[in-house]
C-alpha cells in the first residue's frame, strides 16, 4: 500500500482547496513584505579611461599610451583587470576592481587611480589629450 498524493488530493477535495488557498495567501503576504527601494544601494566597481592622440595610429595608441596607463593601474590595491580598445587616435580602457572590494573603499580606489593616471600623463607623448576618467556610472540624475 503506497501513498498516492494525487488520489488523496482528489478524494479530500476540500482540504486540497484549503491548502492551495492558504499557500496563495501566504505568498501574497510575503510579496507585500519584500523590501523595496527606488534606488537600491549598490556600488559600481568600474571606471573608464579615455585618451585621445590626434593623428596617432591604433598601434601607437596601444604601445605608447594604453600599455603605460594599464601598467600603472595594475598598482591599485583592489585591481582586477583592464580591457582596452584602441583605434586611430583613441584609446578606451575599462578598469574593474575585484568583486570583494569593500564599498567604502571604492571611491578611495578611484581617487588613487586618478592620481596614478595624472602622474603617468606627464610621461605620455606630446599632443595626447587626457586621460579622462569617468567613474560616475551609478549617478542617474
């Protein structure tokens, strides 16, 4: 003699309907108890660096601009990786911090990145514009 749940549900129809109603009410109550925020708190741990050098080839941008900046950014405490795209006269670098970076340290790390990039900018070839840093991804206003 095995327990057949389907047969039991059909046989005890009133109990089955009551349990379905109870689960639906509990789910509805749980839904209205969920926390909501218009702007949920999260920290974006990425910044972009744009550097321009009018007249330079993509290879020159890579060798003389992007690589020195990337090497300098690797000195950051919470550095994870960089992705750089170069075009003639333009280098676009996305810098990512490690996921475990404490949110309280992100702005300080971005400040340090700006300082390192400013120091490295003095060593870049003449005519280079930037590097220009954008870390305001989470600002929606």
